[in-house]
C-alpha cells in the first residue's frame, strides 16, 4: 500500500509539469476545434488532456509502489470516462435539431486528446506532441478537403 508521505515531492512535481504540458497540447487541439466552429474547445480539451495525464501518472506511480493490483486500471478508467463523454457529445449534437448522427468527429477528437494526455502522463511527451501535430493536420486538412469538395457540388 502506498502511504501519502512516501511519494517523492519531485515525482509529484513531475506529475504537475506533465499536467501543464498536456493542458497546452490539449488546448492546441481545442483551439483548432474552436476555430472550426465546433463544440469542445480549448478549455474542454485542455481539461481532458491534463486530467488523463494526471490519472495515468498517478496510476503508474501507485502501481510501481504497490505490491498488488494492476497499474493499467488507470488507463481503463480514462477510456471509460472518455467513452461516456463522447457518447454525450454525440447524443447532444444529434438532439440539437439535426437529423442523423452528429458530433462524432468532436467525440473522436476528445478521445484522441485523452490519448495525448495518457502519453504525457506515462512519460512520452515527445510522442504526445507528435500525436498532437498529427491530430491537427488531420482535422485541418480534412476540413479543407471537405470545404473544397462541397463547393464544387
């Protein structure tokens, strides 16, 4: 069992630093969504990313110190929570007056933003920054392609 006094202050500071890194990366993704006029902007994405980073970082630290249990349970908690949030986004956007399914890209973006946070929380800051770049390129390039395609119809 982990005692509160046994967690190193530097390790705790690293968790906070990772939360800040994740928040910045998440807000970049949210900024793109906001710029596109979509829901779940910079604040939402920063919170999703930072909280995911903190959950898995603490889960990894507790798992390393514990003599029993599975440290990957923190990952399961993130995936479950984000799935619930994503379903709510889809349901809310569908009820907003549109017919069919709406908000799927936003829900998927929330999921990938949580993945960025998981990466940061587990110490993969460079990989998480790279994933952030990939997400931004996907969102921006496909939006340009969709706008160009729709203009010619």
